[in-house]
C-alpha cells in the first residue's frame, strides 16, 4: 500500500481497441511531459480496467486520477467528462466505461473494502471506434494533449490546497 500522500494517474483501456486506448495515450503523453513539470512524482500506470488491478493501483493514494474511454448516446467523440468522488461520497458513480466490468465495479468494491483513495477524479472520453485495431480516431486523438494538460492542472490544484503534500 502506498503512503497517503501519493498521487496516481491510471490510464484505463486497451491499446488494441482503437479509441479504448485513449487512457493509455494520455498516460504515455504524461510520461513524455513529466520531467520537472507538475506530473513529476506521481505514479503513472496503465490498466485494462480489471477492478482488482484498479484497486491495487489506487489503494492508499491521496489522489487518483483515472482516464478512460466512454460510451454516450448520442455521443460526440472526443468530448471529455469529469467526475469526482471524494472520500465518503456515493459508493458508485454512474457507469460510463467502455468496459463491461470495470471502473464502476472497482469503485463499489473499493468502497466496501475501505480502499478508495482520499479523492478520485475520472476523466471519461467519448470514443468513436472500439473495433480491433490500433490508433485513435481523429477526434479522440485531438483530446489527448488537452486532457494531459487537464490532468497536470488537476495534480497542481490538488498540491496547492493539500497542506503537507509533497510538491
């Protein structure tokens, strides 16, 4: 288990299901940008969305940011939704994941086991294609850079208001 002052960013998805790989693409971009920027220090991880693996990545974290693909009807590929769950919040956010089992179940199980991070922020990106294959659709690919910046801003805001947290 991590120390309570840790920050983890998890890209959820499958890099071989086109737009379902957006979470992984954002984490890859954050790794490229990390250096001395606001994402220096957080754990940057990818996950297939399995609830047990997600819980293992965020258990004990003070802030967990999850980036995942989403389905919406009607959808607008590339549109980003931000959801936040603070400790003691509702047990399960509405499920928007592109996975059958995944984030919603992980939140519900982690809540029951008292393994939720202190703060959980989810960025869900509406996708256009989830067929087998690599590469993001143009609209989803265009969302990667602004989303990486949004995650960096999320981390910077959290550090600014969380006294005693490492800079």
